[in-house]
C-alpha cells in the first residue's frame, strides 16, 4: 500500500515541477495521467482488501469462545472482543480503544461488590501496580476469578515485548462444576446423597486422631429389617425411594458434627461425635429406631420397615477403625439375634464368640448378596407315569467355603431368626418359577416353626402369590409336626387362613414326632409325607414292619381324603414296594437329584418318557452344574 502511495506522489510532484508541462509532449502527459490512474485504482483495491481483512478479523475476534483483550504499555485498551465484553458485562463506552485498566478495574469491582469508596479505589490501585509488576517480569501467568453471577473465569496474561499484554479469559464454570461433581461422587452415595464408605472411613480416621480421654464417639451400624420384602413386593424403584427416605430421616435425627453414611445395600452407619457416656448413644439409637419405623410414603404407596442397630463406643471397644467396625458388626448380629427392630451394645464377651458367629453373620446377608439358590426335586405319580410337581430346596453357596449343607445352615438360620427372611425369599422365588411350568404341576415349599413364631407367614405367602400371579392351589406348604407341638391358637388360625386362600398343606416327616395321628385330627391336611427313615429301612430286616406301617398310614390317609408321599426313593424296588403299599406319590434320587430351575423343562420331558417305559432306573443325565 505504501508503494502505491509513493508512486502517486512521485507523479504529482513531477507535474508540479517548474515548466514541466510546457516541455512535455502530448504523449508524455497521457502517460503520466495513465500511471496516476493505475496507481489510484491499485490504492483503492488495497484499501478494499484491508477493509475486508479488518472485517474478517472482527468476525474472528468476536466469534471466539474465549474472551480476549489487548493493552498497550500505558495500560490502555487496544482491542477487546464481544466475549470479553459479555463476560464482564461491560458497557460499550468501556470497550473503546484507550480505556484505562484502572477504569475497567473500578467498574468490575463496583459491579461485584457494590462498593466504590476511597478504600476500594486504593485497593484497585494496588492491584493495578501489582499487575504491572507481573507484566514486567515478562512471563505468562494466570489466575482464577469467581464472579458474582456464579461464573468461574480463568484469566491468562501473556506479556508483549513493547510492555503491553494480551489477556485471554476462559469460562471454566462447567469444568469446575464437573470437577466438584466428581469430587462429590467420590465421597457420597449417589442414591441417598449421604456419605459413602470412603468418606465415612476418612471421618472415622479423623475422629480417632482427635480422640480425647474424656470424650469419645459412637458407631451405630444400622441394618434395615425386611427391606428385601419391600424391594421385591413394591419393586426396585420403591426400594430405592425407601432408602432415600430413611437417609433423609437419619440426617434429620443427628447433629451437624455427626456423620451419616451408607455402607451398601440396606446398611447405614452413623458416627456420633462427643459421646461421653453410653446413655448418650442409647438415646440416639432409640431416636433412630423410632424415625425409621414410622410409615414411609413412597411413590404413592405406604411402606413400613424397621431396623437393627449395633453400637460400638470409642475408645472402650477399640482404638483403631478395624476394631471398632468389627465391634459394631458383632453388636449388630446380637441385635438381629434378639428379634430385630432393636439395638445392642458391643460386649467384651462377644469377642470370644465372634469367630464362631462369623458364619451366622454371613448367613444373615446371604439373601441380599445373592448367595442362596433354589433347587427343585421332582415329585412323581408312579401309577399315572407323570411328574406332578417339585419340592423347592434351598442351597447356600458361600463365596469362600463353597456350598454349605442345609443340615448345617438351616438350624443356624432358625436360631438367628434369619430363616424368616430366607423363607420369604424362597416363597417368592418358588412361586415365580412355578408359573412357568405346566398348570397341572405344583410347587412345594418348606416352612420353619420359627417363621410362625417371628414372622408373618400368611402375609409372606400372600405377597409371593400376588407378586408371581401363581394360582394358590398350585402352592403346597410343608410343615413339620414341631410346628403343631406348641398348640398355639395363632399358628392354627394362620394355617386355616392359608387353607381358605386355596393353598395346599402337607405334613412333612410324618411319624417322627410325639403324636402324629393326633395332628391329623387337629388340622385338615391335604397330604402326608412319610419320613424317609421308613423308606430307608425297606432294605433291612425291618422291611416287613415298615411296609405294614406305610400301608396303614396310606389307608388312613385315604379315609381322611389325604394323599401320601414317600420321599427318599433310591431304587426301583423301593418305588414299586411303596406304590404297592398305597403311596400316591414318590420322591427321591431314583427319579432325579435336585436341579436348577433352568434344567426343569428337560427334566420333565425325560422323566415322563422314562416313567412311561418303566424299563430301567431313570437316567436323566442332568448336567453336573445343575445338580446340588
């Protein structure tokens, strides 16, 4: 552009020189005019290019996602873009070239603080001086601004060689929120919004570091009672809503100095600070139980739950985190064992029993952790050559000890009370599987005497039926004679209500208690299951007596309109002998070991086919993985 101007000026200068016009020939004058015109056209063209380039620069500058400003060595604005103006909400007058940094700082400070007095102006002057010192060092630097409107801005300053600088403003609000969210999630349970295990462990470690001889703290390990029933009956969304409701109530029941955390599943823990005496912890435990027990309104439905609480005190019950958590866990087991919906303090004598009770603790959590499985053993009608149903049998697959025998864990479950929750789970699982079978087949589920004593058997059965949609007439409940030994009116009423519901009742292990025949008069059973000891003795010298007893029982059952089942069949001789003695149905390993639910369709087909043949012992070739 400067070259074009120099050429124009040279032509004009030549024409103004003394006598130049007179000495020029006509052709020379035309040539100079032509040259001038060309130079002017080139000048105009370059000016248009410059204008277009400036326009592009403005478009690029004002469409940057980041704010940008440039200042000269006199701390005056050279240029800024639209993002810079919008970020600081600057009026147009302050975005003009020549605006001082001091004026910008004053406007910003007044907008953020609402103050504009001498003290504020003095602080601004100090800041501008400090800023100039940083620029003078010649190195890029940055700082973060937290604006009143909630935005977070990262400002990066790049010094220029002439003493000026370029500012770049990046809005990092969303990044900071994401970082805060990640940090929050690392320390909180996303469902209930209380502290998670990590946060709780940090709080516990800090509490131990600040432990004083006269002031300790308490741990309240909380396990919700019958949460599984709510989850399975009302659905997982309702279960989640219940956990959220419980968490809010726990938070409302403690002080700001206390910590509420969710350990997982339906377990919470509270770190109660400033506990000098045990009764302080007891008062909180009672308050927590009351608030949890009150009805919860969740998703338009009412849910009721209780809790068991194990309490450990620091430093009495431990001086490190592991000792205290172990003590609280053992105390929780004690609270559950005492009937649930209560609390228990850790007792020193419990430590000696803790090793023996570790399996009990694992059993209490077996349902929630998915360690239990139902297997199914077929019950056949030998004469009709068909499968009439299956008995559901619970198996416990311990993660470390492998499969544990029912003869070992069922008594443990009855003693601890865990059998109530396990029994409810078994009913729901069995009914849920039975609806997939042919409508002529029934499912038999065993009930423990403890379920009648500590649980609500009728409600558990009703929930399982309603949830699965199973016809009640296809459910068969097996009880032992020990259920009737107590001669309890409530138990009898429960059995009658179940009978009116349409559920079939079977008296299991008949002949092993004190007054078997008397029980047949006390309640109208649908079926009698002859104890396997009579079947086993068929292969001994007692064969003749056993056949006579089985025949008498079968005849009596027919007179009372009951069916008889012989269990423990292992040979074809036993099957034929007991059928000849009058037994209506047979069950045992001769037909099939207990199998998984997935193996049932194939088992029904093969068992029916081979029952019809009756040529050889049934070989079902059940896969090893499906057998208990």
